[in-house]
C-alpha cells in the first residue's frame, strides 16, 4: 500500500476555521444541546452501521433499530448474533430482504466473532486499534466512513465523513474532498468550538438532513 501524503497543516487549520466559523453563524455553540447516545446492544449497533448507508435514517433505519432493541433484547452480544446468522435469521432480525446488506451484516458478525469481540465495550476497545480497523476494512462495503460511524455510535470521539459533512464543507468554502482531510478538518473545528467531536458530527448531520428534507421525496 502506497502511503498517502500528509495534508498541509496550515491548509488543514484554515479549513477547520472555515468550518467552525460557518457552524458559529448557524448557532451551534448556543443552540446545540443534544447529547448523542451510545449503543450498549451489539445487534442494534451493527444494524445501524450496516443499514444507514444510502437509506433514509428516520424512516428506514431508526424504526428497524428500535424494533431490534424492543424485540431482540438478547441479541446484544456478537455471540448471540452469530447464532442468529447460523440459523439464517438475519433478514428477520434486520427486517430487510435485500441480500447486500444482509450479507454485509453477517460478514461483520462473523469477523467480530472470529476476532473474539463480543460486547459493545469490546467493539469500542477494538475500534481504537489501527490494525483492527485496517483488517475490518477488508470486508466488502466497509470503509473508513463505516469505521468512524461505528466509533461515534460506541462513544469514541470521531467524525464520519458522509454526504452531509461534505455538503457542509462545501458551504464553508472547503474544496479539498479527501476523506482524511475532511475528517481532521471537522475534528479540529469541533475542538475550536469546544464541542464534542461526535456531537458536532451529529449536529452537522441533523442540520443538513433538515435542510435537504424538503428536496427529498423518496419512499422506501
């Protein structure tokens, strides 16, 4: 693997300042009081991480995650999920029939089971390992955004660079589209604002989702 050049630190700090300045004009320091929750249920965590890409979170993902928490309270460990996978019950658990996400969930469960990662605390600890994260990205459909998204869901301070982060960056006049550059720029912007990084991630997502909602009419 060819090492990627490190971004110019001055460019990175300028980008962070632009993001922080735009967030300030949108009222983030004064109006942002949401405290992002974390998962203590492995089934809900992995379902959220697998389903969220490309789908409406509020209308598709959130109801399914809520159902898992309510109807599958014992599926809170990878050791329980591996049993469901072996029984062929993944589609029922996720309430999802399309094979791509079902298989992605199963591959993720098998990977974690083989790595002896069982609870959400285990997942939290594992995601702090660069080697583990690199191995995890060997799974089809799992990239840096999925890793950072899962990190946020278990309480690790991070930014998951999705389309909402990219849109906000463009609004702030940040033209560099590199994933790691944007992740670091938004992390530093949160630091400049004295805001939790994962909560800043949630605030940007919420703001951009509200902004784009009137333009979206998709029904799943």
